[in-house]
C-alpha cells in the first residue's frame, strides 16, 4: 500500500540534528484541484500527477497504486532525465515528462467498470532525506450510453472543456431558434403587406390592374 494518507506527506523520522529539516520538507504532490475523474466505459483516461520540490531531486522514486495494488513504478535520475520504468501493469503507460517546466508523472489507461476506485500517486525524494508525499484520485466509470449529454461530454474530454462545449451547443440552438423566429416574422409581414395593398388598391395591387372605364 502507499503507506501515507491521501494528499498528505509521509512523516520524516527526525534524528538528532535533522529535526529542523524534518519540519521544512518542500516535496509536494498534486493531482489538480478536483480529485474526481469521470470516464466512459471503454475509453482512455489520463490520471494527472505533478510533483514539486524547492531544493530539486536526485534518484527520485515514484509509484502509482490502484487501491492498495501497485500498477506503475518509476525512477528519475535528475531533472534532465526522463523517467525510467521499473514496473508497469501492461494496461498502464506513463504520459508525463520531467524534463519540461513541470515534473509530470501522469499515467493513462483504457478503463472499464472494474477500474473504478482510488488511484494514488506516491513520490519519494532521497535529496530531502527520503521525504515522501502522495495524492489520491477517485475514478468513476460511467455507462457508454448515458442519458445525460453533460456526463458524456465530461467523461470524454474533461469537465472544463466539456462545459464549454455544452455552452456553445446551447448557444447555437438558441441562435437557430431566434433565426427561424425572425424568418417567420418576415414572412408574416410580407403576407400582411400584400393583403393590405390588394384591399386598398395601392400600387402593385389588383385594383390598379382594372381596365379604365370607357368614355
């Protein structure tokens, strides 16, 4: 098991002069503001994880757990090195990189209903006297043919983008309704204008087309 509380740092055992250091550990692990991820059954989902440390890292180890089962374990030599896979479930692949601005150790996998549960990203940094920290994601897998458009969009492309798409769809529908309403209004006005001209004998009406009376 991860051995640490969800989203919290593992305690560093103080020893003599290291007691002060134990209270100033800078290692942090984050899975984003929202730790709930929804995915469609049979789709590929990314589980995000980023770690930060103010003093850098060397020979850092990280592990992903599904509930209490290890599904991915990796090692990173330093900031200019990409992660090395030490173990991986055949269905899991690393999608993050640590040579960019962020230390991204996200993973992705195709999921079904049995994959719902807790996914914990755990990091251990020897440069901080083996300081450890972790964060947990809750994965929910929904039916492919969901009744709600919102759930389908959110499960496919993520909450924020899904909400934006939903707003754009609603906007397009409203504009279409308004356009049809305006066209009907125009048709009504043209029809009404033709009737008035005919009755009043104005230019272009049937009254004007009568033959002049004979002298």
